[in-house]
């Protein structure tokens, strides 16, 4: 250990010496000179002649040159010295053949840039931990298995379960809960729609988040419902909305028509635990009943409603596994207790049994809760794979070029070896060249990546910009780019360097300069690279064609309604302080007046927008229908106004849709979709049957089915969520709605007038998300479109690079064989014979490449099946088309040198030789 | 590369590593010295028993400097020649102490071994 330390100290001192080299060298000389002079004087004093004295001094000193050389040598950091020396040499070489340098740097810049760009997205969307204290200690709790009750959101847990785990677990130092909500802050002149986070009192202490001003919550702020109406602002919102004014603390803020006292501002950069929805306002869980009318006291403490995400901080020494194991007994105690509660009195034995089989999962929580991450994780890995392949192809091209150059340089290398240079030294120099190229290419790639990331961000829909992805590289990205550059340099430089440093010295030196050929090893290596390039490009081509056809399939899907003529926007009347009665009057009047706008054919509204991944599902109980154990009794639910069906162009099969006469006081009515009717009633008419919503068998079945309409794509175009139930707007409890307009002509023409009208009617109700439904549809396909277009772009790049590789190898071979071909032509070989001579090689290379790629493609494609729609990953048409396309253009790339060889004048060739 | 050897066989070659120890000790006892001074001091103490290429003093000095055991600064020698003066550092004193103990232990052991071997004859 000590020896190592000493070695390091010495190397470091040498490194310093190297940097200040000039001065050092002089110092040694001076010192030695002085010593010699003193010795000489001494010998002169002893009576020697100056000449003899000088000689004696030198003898006494020992080899002067050796010593000074040794001192110089020892005072320097060798690797740095040689690196600088080699780099200088390489730069001179580059200046000599700038075309080669530019081509390779460009190739590398594209390859490394693409990888860095995708990595930047991955890092920020998927890999990065939140800016909280020791994020790797923070975990999220997830109840797994068949739940009995209602669920709101991803990984949700009930408040009562949170309380019990918080108070009785042994694994965590803190347990906290939170939920993202949309809130409206009302100011005298306007309203802000805010992204809010409902958090428990210990939230900030668990995450180690301090206050930038005022204070953050502690557990005293979260004791009793509605007892402490307080709020904490995010730093960002404080800066932008209140200009960072500290006097805001202590003031009242009207949120969802409920006054909250601002007590502080969270530290800069903290945006809550859902990075896709950066929180602007934090409120205690106990203000929920006042802020969210649909979550009243009884519901928020109902063990049968899961609505909060629960996070814990592991105690020191605890791991995720040990915490998970330690929590199971407690979790099962809770389940056992819950099953005895009144909420279960009507549950079947089957439901109870499955409920009791649940278990509590512990997952890393340092990245927060993100639906976005789940959506983008797989696609980004796919793209990372694609760009990785592109870089491999670029490496193959460069390796091939370097191998060719090493062959040209063989004479020089042979000379150097012959006069005593070591092979290792030459390999080192050749690798320095490739690594230097890669690092320069990497720097250019890094610049390119910033541009690429910016254009990639344009792909993401507006509602994801909350992620605030930055395109400027930070330290992590720099490290990634540097690492990948070094790796690339080694990857493409190593084999050519090893090959290049092993010429047959005697043979090479004997031969004429012009006839020094690369030798069989070099050509075979380059052919191998071509095969690999063809194989990889085919893989990418097959992938891209699958993605393109999958996207086309999605575009061809008929959503079941007329998307083309529709405009949509959200109006949140609840946040303007309306109650149900007034809210209903408002929406009815809004629709009536919207229909009078020029160009508007029909208007309607729904509580949940279509194609926006709304997940309002409900357990359905149909009168007279016996649920079989394990039967799926869920249906997608939406609450719509009478005008909705006409506006969206949803087709009525039988019965009727809602009318103005269906009010809160009239009998409850529902409209169901075709698939729903078929599931419960088969060929029998569905009209006149009764149903209810709820998992409880005592649920009243008091809703009459009055109509059957066609199935539509409710959540998105991919999932067939066909069983749908429409509730009648006035007969329920929603104070927000998405309004739809069916427009004659260009739907964009009514956007401004519709907004003006809504604002005129109620200035305090914010109008948001105004867009055409076509636009919404495109947004819902954003991931598919991103994969399809990016993989296509990268594939084009990859194929172009591979063809360039094939072309250059064939062109090189043709030059090598010019003499042979010349003789053949002179002896009467026809154009076709010569072309065949070359094409034979091309065909073999391409065929081997394809033979390698197709089975690989079949294997790899299985991993992207989940990203495809309406097409099998082993689709023979896609594979066939890609193969034929690649083979065709590869033949063309090979034919160009073949034709040149065949049409060369044999006389000229032979005379030149 | 062959190192120049003097034909004088009576003088012993300096053991590898012992020169460092001698220089450290010299600097510890004498205070700051230049290379020439160190060579003279060692010559004087060794009473011409040790054969030393004076140049090797400098490689030793560089080595000690790189380990941080001595430091150097430019000054003027007795005859007003510009010279680099070396002085021992704190770490160097510690090292000297350790190395001295080490040396004495080994020397003791070797002495015993040689005596014992001699006795058995």
C-alpha cells in the first residue's frame, strides 16, 4: 500500500515536472555545471593542471550526460510526454490528409452526437434522481395484488393505511404521503391554473427540503381536517408570480375559492415528487376536504379509497429488500383488520381471499412518481439501442479506413521497427491517433447533441414540458460523451493498430514502394467489417420499417368518432366557486351560446377528454346479471352532456341519447356502448335494463339503459377499451368539463371566438388546453411518432455509412487488382465477365451480412413487440422488404467500382504498372 | 548502457537505497547543503571506503524531492556560485527515523547471522 502511495507521489511530482519542463532541464544543467566547476577547482588546488582537473572532475562525477539524461527522464511523466509527442505527430498527419480527418470526425460527430442526445433525454427523463437529500434512501410503497375498493392514480394507497404504516413500521425513519392535484389560484383580475401537491406534514423533513423564505410544513400543520389552511410556494412560482417578494409570506391566497395563508417558499429547484408535473403550490393533506369537494371527510379517511402515494426514508442499514420483508407482517395485520370492517360486509369470499393475498412492494423512490417515465423508458432504450448501432457502424467505417491507412504506412512502420522502435510504441501511437480522432469527433458530437436535443424536445407534447429538459450538457453528459468517445476510439483503433504494427519487415523493405499491398489480413478484416455493417444496417432497417408500419396502422385506426372537425377545451367552473346547480346552468348556457357561433355545428361536453389516457373506470353491476368469479366487471365511464354524441358524431344503434329533460330530479339514465351491451345482454336488446356503479353488491341498480352507441377509442388509439358507460351530466357531480365543438370548415377558425365567449361568461373560470382533436390525436401518438421518425433518420444514416464502407472496400480491391483485370481484358474478357468478377465478392459479402442479420432481427424484434401496434415483430413483409431494399442498394454501391474496373482501358493500366 | 566502473576494487559500491539514507542523515545533521557539499560530506565521513559517482547524488536528491522528504531553493555557495540548497522536511525527518531503525535492525540481524555462521566453522 505504501509503495503504491510512494509511486503515486512520485508520478504526481513528475507530472508537475513535465508541465514546468523547460525550467527543470536548465536547472539540472546548471546544478551539474556548478558541481563540476567546484570539483575542478578542488583538483586544481591539489596541483593538477586545469585540463587534468577537468578530466578528473568528470571522472569523479561519473557519466555527465547519462546523469543529466537520467535526471531529465526521472523528472518527467512519461505517458504525458509520449502522449503529447504522439498527438503532435497525429495532428501533423491530419493536416497532411485533411479529407480523411474531416470525414472521420464528421462520422464520429454524428454517431457520438446521436448517442449523447438520446442519453441526455434518458438521463433527465429516466435516470436522474430528484434534488432531495440522499435520494437513494427514499423508497415508495406499492400495494400489489387484487385490491377491493376504489383507486385513484398510479401506486396509490389509502390514507388510513398510510397512518398505520407511518406509526408502526420498524424500517423507516420517516413515512410521508402526497398526491398531485390541479388547483386554481384566484386573483382579483385573473386565475392561475396551478400544479399542486397535497402533502403530509412531515413531507419536507423526510425529503430534507429547507425553506428559501418563511418556513415549510411540519407535522403541526397537518393535524386536523381544515384546521390549518396554509400553503408553501415552490421557489419557481414565487419568483415568476410574486417576483420573489418576501412580503408575500403571511398573506392569504385564494385557492379553489378557499383562503390559504402562505407560510413559506421551498428551496430552489424543488418541484415535488412528480417530476412530470412540477408542483407550484404545496398544501397539507388536511386541507383536502376544503380544496377538493369530491374528496370529502368521509372519503379521504375511507380505507376503501386509495388516493395517495406513500414514501419512506430507509433507516440506516436497511435495504429495500430488508424493509420489504420487515413490512409484510404489518401490512397483513392491516389487511386482516380491514377485511372485518363494514366496507367488506358485502364482499364475496373470492374477493376477500384475493384481497388478503396482497403484498406490499418497496421500490426505489428517489426519482419520484412519474407516469411519463413509465411511458418513455422503453422507447428511449430502443432509441439508445438504435443510436448505439449507428455508432458501431461508424466505428466499423473508421476501423476500415484506418486499416487501409496502416497498410499504406507499412513501409514507414517497417523502417521504424527496423531501426529499433518497439512494437508497443508504434501501437500506442496508432491508438493515440484513433482516440484523438474520437475525442475531437466527440467534442463536435457534443455540440451536435445540444441541437439534436432541442429538436427532439419539439416531439414532446406541451404537457410534458413541465419536465423542463435542458439541452445544454452538464457534467454527467460531458462524462458520458468523453467516455463514449474514448471507448469508440479504442474500439475502432485497436485492431488496425495491432495489425499495422506487425508488418513483415524484410519483405516490406525489399518491395517497391508502389507495390506494397495491405496483405490478406488487412483485406479480410475490412471485409469482415463490411459484413458486420450490412448486418447491423439490415437490423435497423427492419426495425424502422416495423415502427413506420405500426405508426401507419395507428393512423388508420377509426377512433369511432369524427376527429377531424372537432375542437376541444377545458373549463374548470368548480375552481370559480360554482356549486353543482349553478355549474350545470353555466355549461348548458355555454353550449347554447357556442352553438350560435358562426361555423359551429354542435357543442357538447364530457367530464373526461377522449384520447387523453383518462382512466375513469368503474365496477358495474347489472340487474339480473350474476357476476362469475374473476369476471371483468369494469367499464370505462364518462359523464357527458346531451349534445356530446351529436358533436363527436358517435352513432346511435338503438334507443335514444340524453335530452334536456333528463335532469337531476328525473329518473337516472345511462347510454352504453355496443361492446357493453354485447357482454351483458348478448343478442337481447339492452334498452330498458337497469344497472348501477360500485363494487358493493348492495349497490342500487337504479340507472336505466336508454341507448346503445358505437364503441370509441376512449383512452387512446392503442388500447381497445370498448366497454363504455355514459352518465348524464346533470345527474352527477362534476364541476369541470372538456367542451367539444363540431366545426364546419377549418376547426381552428373558431378557437379565438370560443375562448372569448367562455371568458365573457365567467372571467374567473380558466379555459385551458384549447386545441383541435386532431392535434390531441397526434399528441396521443407522440411516442410512436418519435420512435418511427428517429429510428428512420438514424437508419438512413446507418445505411449510408454502411454503403460507404462497402463502396470503399470494393473500390480499394479493384485498384489492387487493376493489373489482373487489365490482363484479363487484354486477353478478351468481356465487360460482363469483369463486372461479375467484382460483383461476385459483393454478393458474397451482402449475402453473409443478411444471413447473419435475419435470425438476429427475429430475436431482437421480440423485445420491441410491446412498442408495435397491429403488426407482428416477425412480420415477413417488413423483413422481406427491408432485405430486398438493402440488398438492392448494396449491389448498386458495389456495381460502381465494378463498372469502373471493367471499363478501364487495359493498355493504360498495364503501361502504368 | 553500461555504468562506468573504476578499477579500484578496494572501495565498496554504495548499496542501493543507502545513499538516500545517508543524504537524509547528512541534511538532518548539517542543515541546508548543496549537492557538492553533500558529496564532500559523505566522502569525508566514509573516509574513502565508499566508492561513489558523485552524479548519483543528484538522482538520489531528485528521488527524495519527489517523495517530499527534502525541499530545495536556490542560493549562493561559499565561493559565490549560484547553487541549489537542499534541506530536510518534516516528513523527511520521520522517514529518516524509520529508515534508521530499519537499518539498525537489519544490520543487527545480518551481524548476528554472520557471527553465527562464522562460529560454526
